[in-house]
C-alpha cells in the first residue's frame, strides 16, 4: 500500500475511533444517570475534565504555529462550546433519559442529512439539482429523514442475539436520587424531539468548526477553546438548575469513571480528531460516520445491559445507511 493511500485512510480510521469513543461515552452516560447523577453536573464535569486535558496539550503542541487569536476565532470557540458542548450535550443526555441510549444514538443518524441541509444554506455545499450527484444527495436526505420517522413511531419484535445474564444497570448502586423515568408514548416523542434538536446542534457545530478551521487551522487549540467555553456554560447552567452542592462531590465510583472517560476521551481526544477531520475532509464527511455508533451502542447494550435488539433497529439501520451513502457518495 502506497504512502498516499495510507494518508488517505487516516481520516477514515480517525472517525472510526471517534465513533468508538462516542459510544463508550454514551454507555458511561447511561450508568451515571442510572446512579442518579444530574445531567447539568455530568456535562459540566465532562468539559472541565476535557479542558484540563486538552489545554496543556494545545499549549505545547501548537505554540509555535498558532496564528494570532482574534475576536472572531474566540466567538467561533464560544459557538462550538454552545452547539457541541453545553446545549447539544444536555439535549442529547435528556433524550437518553426519556428514551434509551440505543434510540438516541440511532437518531444521530440524521446528522448527515441535517448537516447537508445546513451546509447548503451556509454555502459550504452545492445542491446541484440538475446533476445526478445533487439528486442522489436530496434522495439520500429524504431516506434518512424517513428512517428517523420510522424509528420514532414503530417498534417491532425484539431479537435475543446473546444472553449474557449481565446487567450493569442493576448492579450499579443508586444511593443518590434516581433520575425519573418518563417512558411511554409522550416520553418517546419528546425524547425524539430532543434528539432531533441535538442533531441540529451537532450539525451546526460541524459547520462552525469548518469555518473556524479556515482562519485558525489548529485543531488542538480549537478543541481547547471549545472545552473552556463549554465548561463555563455548563457550570453556569448546573449552578442555576441544581443548588444541591452534594451532587458535585465525586467518589471512586461510576460517576468519576463517566466524567473521566467522556471528558478525556470524549472531549479531549475525540473533539480534536473531529476538528482535524473537519479541516481535512469537511463537515459532511465527519457526519456520515454517525451510524457506526448505533451499531456499537446496540451491541454494547446487549452485552453490558442484557438488552435485546429490536428488529426495527436492523431494518431502520439499513435504511439510514442507504440514505447516507446516497447523500454523500452521490
């Protein structure tokens, strides 16, 4: 294999790694929320851990090639912290509470379609309706949205592909107040709406990163600014919504594991890889890998939580992937 081919595969391998880390963070989220950890506190700790990790890395790695920092770049960092951090993550975590980790991950398959629409509106992508490529992208976007509608309103029989007799949700202790469950038709629809809103935030985050990378091609520094802004925003939200300071006390338990994994890997490493891939291949390329996380989370749910996989996951997964392939390859 030539050096050019290896270099061309690096963004693909990076995005595979991103989806694995994102799936690991989602599983840890479910465990922490089952332990009763408030969502605003969870997101605040995540980005504080991420900032503590990535800021020193950015300072030393990019100190000699970092361009001049302008107010425009600082504003981009604020928007990245808002869409990819405080707002986007809180919406995503709330959707997990109302539905499930697998459902919320599946709804993220809409991100390529939403990103394509936002990229056209921001003139980062061209529609090209008169060309076959443009028609394929529109057709793929429609299929992706249809798959999300199917996911929301239909659930078929479940498939028991492997019985592990393991359920980490039952073995984890909940000495704190437990998160209330709002399942049912109303909770599912509300969770789907919040998942869709998180998809829009994620797409806007990718678009803002693409614009920031043109003026500030430093993925470590962009991630550091995003983490700092997201930390400040999340702490502000947490203080305003939850005045119980005992919830901020961390012990050697699943809560510390969650914020460490999601902060260091999910924010520090993962967001840096995303920023680099956005700069090299564009926001649409990054968003097309989201369906992979659904597969990882679904399999992890079987082995870690003892859950069965609904057949609509399989059928809808094929439909989503077909739409995404058409919208990007086209």
